[in-house]
């Protein structure tokens, strides 16, 4: 007799959450989904998922993945609704969102007080990587929580253990995102100088992406930057948010972040003064 399928819920069905839920369905997990708007829920129901009527109901599953976007959504859906009052005895919550250092620590206390197993698992990757099951996932939590999370997360990509403190994975995600934003500006500056002198910036970025900087970020963004494409409004908003989280984490740890401060000024000027949180 075959064992029962592991029940996994996915809360938050944006571009990443939808693909995560689909990959779990394809791996034969029993998937429950919840989202604040109904359209992606309806799509996934047609593909075999079960709809939860509330976040509280979604937290009755054995493993709960939250892929909500940013601090406000995470705090509103999870903390303000006090969803942990409704968990089953064997529930493990895995937060895959990018959240601030402040909220990360708040989530740890929130779970400790409710005695709920908790792991952080923020992810690097765009929607196409999520669709292909090629995310890079930073996992941190107790041996029990991380041990339960890892087999589920391995369906979604490569899992990198970051120790037992969930805050460390969230901080690593903030730092990594900051490095991406800073790399974008490095590439933009280099190609601008070449273009000003009539050199072939696209050839330059192609060479760099295959030699000195043969890294996914340079390979993914270099050609677009060399072609003169800047950040659109949505990407600019995300870059400002990521930069703010890095600067705030530095302040929390009493560590100066001069590069992040300079990048903030560049982003602020490029966005015509529209800043996400200063």
C-alpha cells in the first residue's frame, strides 16, 4: 500500500508562487493553494490543486510554503491574522519571501511563541527558473524544520543549507539582491564609457560574460544593458526595495554600507525621486 501524499500548501501565487505550486503538483504532492486574488487559484484548481478558503485553512497542511511579496504582505497575511493559532500539530512553515531583517526576527519570535516549526528559504531566480525547477534556495532552520523542508524544496531547485538561524538565510538573500543591483550599475557604467567612445559594448559584455565575469548575473543582464536598456518602473521599484533592505540591515548591525548608499542615490535620481521607503 502506498503511503499518503505529503500535504503542501502554497500561500501567495504571484509569478513565482504559481510555478512553485505547479512543480509540486508535477512531483505528486497534494497541493493546497491560497491567494488574495482568485484568478491564479482558479488556474491551479484546473491543474489539480485544492483551494483553501483562507490562510488559516492553508496552515492545516503538513508543510506550508509562503511566497508572499515583501514585508507588508507577509505581516498582513500571517502575523496580523495570527494564523499560527490554526496550525496542526505537525505543521512546518517555510517562508520563501524576501523580508527585512526586522520582520525576519519578528517571524522567529512569532513561531517560537506558538511552538511551530519554522524555516526560512528565500530564493534566487526569475519566474523562468522557477518554472524549470532551477531556483537556488537558501535554507535555514532547526534540524527538524529544515529536514522536513528540504525534500519539498529540492523539487524546486538546488538547496543551500545556511545553518539553524532562519534570519541568516533572509540576510543572505538581502545581501545577494544588493549585489545584483550593484552589478547592474557596474555593467551600466562600463558599457556607457565604451559607447561614448564608439566601442562595441555588446561585444565587450559578451566577452566579459564568458571570461572574467562568467556568472549568471552578467550573462543574464549584460546583453540587455549593453543594448541600452534600463530598469523599467517595476524593476526600479524592486531595486529600490532591495537596496533599502540592505541599508537597513547594515544599520541594524551597525555596519556601514557605503556602496549601497551610493547605489541608493543613483536609483533615487534615475527614478526621479520616487523612493521605496527612503
